[in-house]
């Protein structure tokens, strides 16, 4: 079901992009964690008090003064949503539709390798990158916190938070990958594959912003990743994670089926 | 025994584009030419053979297997040269060939080396920077390196210089001698007549002729434009009973099928200044297959 030659090539092609995202995440994690001050409340909290609306839009309103809650608010409301999402969009586009659009898919399919295998392998490449990115962030958070504030971090909750973020990003990846498999033209694949998650994210920001708009949260799948709920230990937050994960599986399976059955003008 | 069979194949893109009710069979050990002008539906047909497109109606098989359902199995013993060479740009030629070998799960053999030598190809450069001819050579090597039983070649000599075209034709003849079955598309009769035993001619998606090369050669009509001294001579020349296509001023255009001697003897008796053969389209060459020309 997987072609290792293609997989290796995919990984080799992705690592540069992953390294850039990892570097960006490293920068944000290091800066933001250094701003945490358990005694006085951090500088960021001062910002949150000064301009509550703006900070709320990007989800930066910590529920408690705990370190894990601080990370949730300042890293998992924006940074850890946007950058892995960007990775999904770019990676999905590069792995399938770009080959179809340019014509290099010809060579992948004029060999005794099933289309299902090609699509599954490319999906594995993308998911591997996503795992690596979230795993790296988890490790980075743990190490950073343990060095600066030993013993302060609730590790179990932090890991759960990262699993939640991974579920959300798998779902985003599923959308991008399905779109990449449906369309034959990079333009459209990118339009839909990036459009849906970005729109969902904007709706979430609007729902965060104001009381009247709060109902809009039911219009976006980002709501299923309830990071505050995960920290607070609410069971609904876990169900949201499971729903995202199941949704991702449906999206990826559909993508493989669509790619295997469609006409390719290559 | 037929290795490849196309039966009632239909794909309608609208506006008369596509293929319409194509049926023919290619036998074991045969080099089959698939001839047609640009846009006639050659590549569409080949995409069906490769399992890239699902037939709207009809079916095609290779080695008894359905080209859509069993496409991955068919590929085990199939070599393909696409009409357009698009590779992975970041690779060098050698990297690409070794990628394809591993991807196909074949052991690297001396065959690749031999093919590279045969086409005098230095594949160490980046694919992105290669000329059209070099890319074409890479495509040829990739299609032949696993020693396939069936070859599907979409305008395989495009971009090659005449020397390399000859090398390629030699390669095809060798493969034919080894019992390989080859389908080759082209828009030039000259290319097909040197290698193919049978030829199908397609126009606007429909099969207009399917015959032995010899029969087609006999049907081949050539145009000659003969320039005479003056208009009177041209008019008299046109009255000699040759098949005249056009008379304008002191030029007469005649169509010659197999009666070239007759033309020569007539030309001997007239003040001929010049003779030339204009480039002809396939339609013009096979006028009777296309429903006859003007006379």
C-alpha cells in the first residue's frame, strides 16, 4: 500500500519547508515562554488587559495563571493553528495536484504502482510532516518550560493540548489533500483547499471577538478544537478531538478514492 | 494473437473533439503506427490505453487485461513515452532514472547504461536545464530500461535530431525483432513508414484508414508544383492528361500517385523551369482515404 521510494523522495522534498516552519515556531515558543512570570502576571497579560478585543480575536486570553494555560492562550490560539495549517496547504498542493497540473504524474502512473498507493504514499508524506511539526513543538515547549520554569508545567495537559492541535491539523490536512485530489488545476485546488480552512479560521476569530458574533462558532470546525476545554479537562473537548480525527480519516479516505477513480488528462 | 485491443472506444469532449467509436487490434510482435494530424485524438486514445482515462463507452485491453481496471498490472510489462516530457525538475537525469528503477522495483541492469550510450546522452545534468531533445532521450531510456513487452510511444521522435531519430528507429526495429509489440503515434507518414507494418489513420477522432504500410504507400498521393516558361506552356501542360490540382499563371500543380514516370516523360517535352514538392498535410497525402481531393 505504500511505495517507499516515493515516500523517501517526498520526505526529502518536504524537510526544507518543515525546517522553516520549525524555526518560526522555535522563535515564537522561546519568546513567549520567556514572557511568562508566575508571580506578577506576564507582560502579555498586560497587553490583554490593555486591548482585550484584539487579543481575544487571536485567542489570547488565558483562563488561569497556570503555565499550561498561558501556553494554550498565547501559542495554541494562533501560532500553532496558522503555521501547521500553512504547511498542510503547501504540502497537499505539492504532493498531488501539482504533479497532475504539470504532467509529472504521468511518470508516477506509468509504472506498476496503483493510484491508491500513490495517493496513500503522498498522504503519508504529508501526515509524517505534520506529526513531526507538532511533535517538535511539544518537545520544544517541554524543554523550554523545564529549563525556565522547572516543575511549573502540567505536562499531561500540555501533551493532551498538542494531541488536540494535531487532530485539528489532520482535519485541515484532510481538507487540503481532498481538494488536491479532486481538482486537476493547482489554482482551484489551492483556492478550495486553502479557502475552506482560512475561512474557518476567520470565522473563529470573529466568533472570539464579540458577544453578538459568538454564535458563529457553530459555523466553523475550529470550534471542535477547544483548547481551553482541554486544559480545563472537559469531556466535550475530548469528543471534539475524536470528531476531528474521525473527520480527517473520512477526508483522507475520500481523497484516495477520488484520485483513484478520476480521469487524468496527463 | 492480438496483444492490444480497442473496441468501440468513445470519449466526447464536445466540439467534435475526442475519439469516436475507435476499434482496432494490434498483434503480437507488430509495430503499429497510429497516424493523424494534431488534435485528431491520438493522445486521447493513448491515455485510455494507459488507464489515465476511463472510456465513456467501449473498452481497451492490453495482454487480455482491461486498461482501466487492471492498469497497474499492465504497467509491469509496458513501456511508455509520453507526448510531453515533464519530469521532477529538481532531479538530475541519472537521479530520475534511478528513481524510476527503484519506483518500479526493478534491479538496475546494464540496459540503462547501454541505452544512455546508444543515444549519446550525458544524464548527469539537472533535468530543468536540459534541452527538449535531451529530455526526450531521458524519456526513451525510462520507457525501455525495464525491457517491456509492449511499448506505447506518443510521438517518440519529437525533438530528436535526424541522427538520433535514426538511432531510435534502429532501436524500434531491434525490439520488433525480439518480438515486442509497439504502438507508435505520429503525425508524419515518413516516420511511420520506416518502422511500422500496419498503420491506422485517425482524423477528428474517427478511424479513416487501417491498412498495411505497402497499401498505404500505394495510396500515397504527392503534389508537385511545376513552373513552366509562360502561361501558354502551363495551359498546354495542364491538358496532357495528368491529374491537375491547380493552374495559376505559369505554375501547374499536379497530383501523382504511382505514375511518376508519366509525369517525367511529360515534363521532358515542356520548357520546365522548376519543380518543387510542397509540404503536405496527412489529409493531402491520403486524399482518397479522406474522401478524395479535387481533380
